C-alpha cells in the first residue's frame, strides 16, 4: 500500500467539491451506525432508508433536499427470508406500481440468516461484503454482532471490525451502515438517543462518522405529550446523535402503522400544557373573529 500526500496547493487554489450525502449527515464512502434496543424497529428503519435512497420515497419525513438515488444492498443476518418477505410486502402496499418496480430494481436484500461469515476471519467475509457492495450507494449490515465472533467490549476486536468496514467503504465508495444494539443501561433508562448508548466498545461510536438512533416513546414522554399507555409503543423517535460533516439535525417522531411500517407522525408532539394553551388561543381567536357580528 502506497500513501499519497494531499496537495495543499490544490486545496488552497480550487473550490472544494460539495460533500455527497447518502442520508442527511451520512457521506458516501464512510461508515455509520443505527443504534437501538431490540424490537424497536431498526430493521424497518433500515428498509425504509433503503427505499428513500433507491426510489426517493420518503416515509420517514427526512425531507432530504440533496437526495441522489442509487443501488442499495441489505445484508440481513437477523431475520429469515419469510419475515423479510412479509416486510417488503407490507411496505409495497404504500407504493405505486412504478415505485414498486424501482424498489425491486434498485434494492437488493440478501438473507444471510444462519449463514453469516466472520469479519475477524482471514478476509473471506470482508471480500464477500465488498463484492456485494460494489456499485452500491448504500450498504446496510443487519445486525453487526452477527458478523463477527470477537468480544464487543474489546477495543482491539472492535477496531479490527471497523477497519474492515472502512476498507470496504473506501474501496466501493458506498456508505456502510451497520445496525447495532444499545447497552442495557441506556435501554432501561430510556437514553438510547445518547451518543454513547451503543453496546460494547466505544470504538463503534467513536470511529463511526454518523450515528443515528431509534427510541420508543418513554413513559415520561407519553405523559408529557398526552399519549395513552396502550398507544405509547406505537411511537418512536428517530434522530442523529453524531454527524461529523453537518450541523445538528432535528429529531423526527414516527408512528408504527399496520404491518410494522414506520411513518412520520404528522400530529403535534407538544407538552399537554402547550397544547391546551394553543387550543385556548385558537378559541379566543375564533371568538374575536365573531365579536363584530
């Protein structure tokens, strides 16, 4: 391997190219992560992110102005093919015929349940992922813990895994996003939105250039927003806790619909006191409108 120095003169004399974002905050050729507790919906989030990048269909409400579509590959190691079939079918119910055709053409879902390799082996697994990633704009690895046999808490093992993913991203130009679980403490405390909530070594977060999260509406949030307990788990909050190449991004509230599909929640997520004050202002405005009649 030969290293080549960056031309400082060239950098000074020429305008830099605009960064190419695959998702808001996620740059091509870099490694990112989606961190969430189990059964929160991160695989669904990944599938809908794939739909956004491949087709331009935005169910998540990210309103991505710089979107460039391209091929997406999902390496699905956590769920068997029949489950993936159900999810794709449920998602397709919200698509037009043309969108379904684009989805089928530009998204490749490869079930690897029970047949996952090991990123800490002699390189065979990394080569297979690199081959699958060639020509893709986004590659999603679901879930990272199934793709290696190392100790997640060991900094050395974690670093080796990240080096392999960075190499694949650098060679293919694809953004590599791995799904990962939160640690137990963060999950129990409802702090999955914190940057260091990821399970295992901090290397997985520190060396990723982009970290997104998905967190179920907490009991406290439900009380604040006036959401009934039986409906609480239908609401999840998506956000980006770490983005090295853009300003902070706003969180988005999503609602789990039929079949598990996540949709941006168009309702008002405000504290009940604010909602009541808003209703009172609206009522007062209506009364003022009729005062002259």
